[in-house]
């Protein structure tokens, strides 16, 4: 039986899509080996998530060829998708486990939320820029992460309706550690947040709450976009 011209085009199209999918999967495998494992990322859940989430689906179309590069990428509105190593490092620090509740401040493209969603099915993420909240949510839905709940709001105040959280990750530099986020952190929980001046080198901080006490620890120097606030 002869294939019609349209059928042949479909066959070639599906074959091309399969080849592209495999090429991207290979780029992810290399990214994990050369950028993450080589720099000391060891948590198996984090590594598995980074191998699985299609990072190229969370960047603008004209940046897809750079999706697995060892660098942050612009996503519009003066925001970026973080370098893969930083995403993995912050995820590993959270020590997140299946069934636990995680909050992200700064949805951006939705990539960090997708990585968290590979570990737990309870992920909440807040984005103050309306267009990015929509962009991130669309990316998450298209990639199959329907369980992630996205909210367009000022992340400084967290999401009290779903608190307390076992883990909180902030993906923008704040001049201080927001008190509402500390309050919404579960006893025994962990928060990772860059703290410092938005146009200088900041410090990535680990915040731990245990037996009602809050302890903070400096981890490393980083550069994040500013923590955008709403009008109080």
C-alpha cells in the first residue's frame, strides 16, 4: 500500500520529533554528569529530577538551543531561569521527600517548580509578574505538571492557606528574610533564599526551624535578580 503524501509527511514529522526528544534527553544526561555530579551534587532524587524535566520547554523558543548550557538564561521582564547547577544545589539543600509540601517564591518560567514536582506532588509557587505567572503555568501544564499550583501575588507574604511548608525556596534576592515565610515554615522545615543587595553579590542562606528556634547559615556567594514587591 502506498502512503499518501500527507501520511509520509506525518511519518517524517513524528520521526523528527522522536529524534529531537532523544537529542534533548542526551543533553540532559550530559548536563547532569558534567555540571551537577562533577560539582558534588549527590542527592539521587535531585539528580533524577534534573535528568527528567525538559528544561528546553521552560525557556523562550529562541533560547531552546541554549537550554542545557551551564548558565542562566533570560526569560523576559528582566528575569532569568537559573543556571542548572544552582537549581540542583538549592533543590538538594531542601531535602524534600515525597508527600511533603513545598513553596517556591518566584515562579519565573516554572522550571524550579517542575523539578520540585518530580519529588513531591504538593508544590505551590508564587509569581508577582502576571505575564510570567501565565508563562510559567502554561509551561508546567504543557509539560504535564498539573499538580503544581501557581498563584499571581506578592511572594513576600507566602501562601498562608497552604502553610505550613516543609520546604521553601526563594529564587530572587531579598534584602532580608521575609518574616511571613519564616512563620509559614514547618517546624523541622528548611528554606533556601538569596539575601543581599539586588545589584551586588548576595549570600545564599539556609534557614532551618527546629523546636521553635530559627537558625541561619551562609552557604555561598550568588547573583540573583531582585525580589520584586507589590505596593503595600
